[in-house]
C-alpha cells in the first residue's frame, strides 16, 4: 500500500495475507460469529493463500484454526439475538412491497429488494440450511406441479441425508412468479465483465448483484445486513432455524415436535430442547392464569388472614 492509500500494483496479493491482518480480521469476526464459522473462514483463507502462492508455507493459518478449535464455544447469548418467525416473514413482505412501490428507483435496486424480500420470507417459512438454500435451482429443486410449486432436495444433497420435499408456501406463490418473470431477468442482465470469474447464474433461483449465482457467503451477508437494519441485530440463515423452532415452542407448544420436520432433523433429539422450552413456557402461562384468577376472585379466608396479620 503506498503512502497515498492507493493499492501498490507491484505488491503480490499473497503478501497482504499477514498474521497481524488475519488476527485483526479474526477479532472482528469473533464479535458476531461462532468459533465454527471462524474456523471455516480460516480454512477458506488457507485455500486462497495456497492458490495465490503455492511455494510459500501457509501452515500458520491452519495452526491458528486449530487454536480457535481448542477454545470452541457457541456464540454468546444466542437467544437474545432471536426474533419471531412472523417478524422475519413480515420483513420479507415489506421488502417486496418496497420493490413494487419504489418506482423512482433504478430497476436493479428494486430487483435486489424483491430478491431479498422473497428470500427472507421463504427462509422464515422453510428454514433450509444455508448451502441448500443458496443451491436452489429452477427445474431441479424448485418445481412447478400443477398450479403450485414445490421444493425438492435429494437426500444426498442434505446434511442429514434425508429427502426434503415440501410445498412452496402458498402465500408466496404469487411473489415467486413475479420474481421469476419481472425481477430475476433484471438481475441476470446485470452480468458484466468484472463478474466473469463468478459462476453464471444459469438456473439458480437466487441471482447475485453481479448477475451471477448467489453463493452461500452472499446469502449470509444479505440476511445479516437486512436483519441488522430491521432489528438492530444480525441474524444469519442458521439463526432463522432457531427462530422457527423457538416461535413454534412459544406460540404452539402443543405441536412443538413438528419443529423436527420443519427443520429437517432425522430424529427428535435435536428438537428436544425446544420441547423442554415449550413445557416451561406452558407451565409459566398456566401459573400466570392461576394468579390472574386469584387476583380477580380473592380467597376470603386468605384475605382475612392478611387482615389479621396487619393487626
């Protein structure tokens, strides 16, 4: 980097990958991400650095990833970062409405609003894992069947090796068709020379701002950006899954075990903590109802005892 702040073209890109810079990046990442995410980013950096300069030893990056694994801890206070699944769904619809109403904005900006709104609304109702969501392709995973649409992801493509075959949310069918006929073509037309290195969108459902396929990192960046602006806290695609299960536990505790099907778990074990949460919430509500009845119709003998104590 020159003293004017301009990039020095004589500097090899690999020279900018230094322990101090990576350490600073990792410190920023740790504030928002779990150690699992930090390790993945370091592994990705190791691959990139090895491609940039295969003659140089980049083992120190892997050593750093090992140290991160030793202190493996979940993201702190994850529950405080959750919001209701209905809030996420409403945010998605709001963004799609903005795209329709912002007639003075550039069509490309409106297309991004619509794409993000549709993605958030779909994630709220069908909380797929990030890789599966980013990999959705028309004609392969998003299929028209009669008057409706379906999501179908083969077992070998899922983490749990279980087939996912669910209807596209009925309330989002019109939104999907508007996106496919109006806004997705706008994004595809954005394909320009400097995006030539990115994979072409092809049949990918989600198209990036560069007119290319929207990958897992772009999906992560979009969801965290939109939710931070809306709620003051960033929610990753994975947190959408927690939001869905928690919302079921709070709003419909009797049917809390449907969360395992909603999230695509092969067993009930992963969902058991939400069942326990639902039981606690239900008990708290019943106790509150009992207290409300006691306040509305105080026990005469209890009132007499209180009066005697006062004397």
